[in-house]
C-alpha cells in the first residue's frame, strides 16, 4: 500500500519568497514545515494499492482538458489556532474545479480552502499573532502547469517528519 495525495508543487521562486517572508517569525514555539515539502494539496487519497490505477485514471481525466493556472500565495490564517497556513490567489475558481475533479469520491469530503501549511502548534495566541502578521503577505505570481501524484513516507523526512516523493505527473495543457 502507498499513502498518496495529489498536489501542485511550488516553483523555487515562490518557495524562496515565502521562506524569506517567514524567516523573522520562525522560532522554536511552533513546528515549522520543511520548505522542500511545501505544496498545495488538491486531494488526499490515503492508503492506496501499489499500482494506484484508479488514482492515476482520475488525475489523467481531471487534468486532460485544463489550462495551466496562474496563482500566487497571499494572506494567512489558522485552522483551530493550531495550523498556520498561507492562502492562494489567482485563478481560484479554476483551482477549486481542479480540486473537485481530483477527488476519488466526488460526494466525499471536499477541502474548501486551497492553502499551504507552514507551521503547527498549540499556542493559539502566537498562531493568531503570526496569522495577523502574514495577512498582508503576497508572493510572486507563478504558473501551475502540472498535477503531481505524491507518495508520503511518514517518519522519513527531516526531524522525523514526512518525506514526499513525486511518483507521477499530469500536465495541464
């Protein structure tokens, strides 16, 4: 079995810009995510058979007749004062459509907000403070022209986190 998800990977320029913006806030109070793992999750599939044929069929169909998306990272917020995220701007309607089409079960749980998780923690005040400080953040525009099928290897990344491996790509044309 493989633990899989579909994602849009960040280009280096967007990653570096965000990393620079977060540098003054980084401290030991929060668990910061590894910038090498930053991505925009389109759909999470959990454990799937090794060949993952059903998942690849869904992603091939979801990406087949879509044009590349023009996106940028913008603003911030927190989920339950425990997860600090950066938002996404640009072709948001097309992004929401792509996210819906990447689901294995269209009637299943649907992630309502495209976001990039940058930190986790339990200090609600600090999380709210960081979200407020980052609310004015706006990163450079970038083109997302491929959907990545990613395998998550739990506990194999930096500091015991996950290591992500792109196992297939589906191009937006």
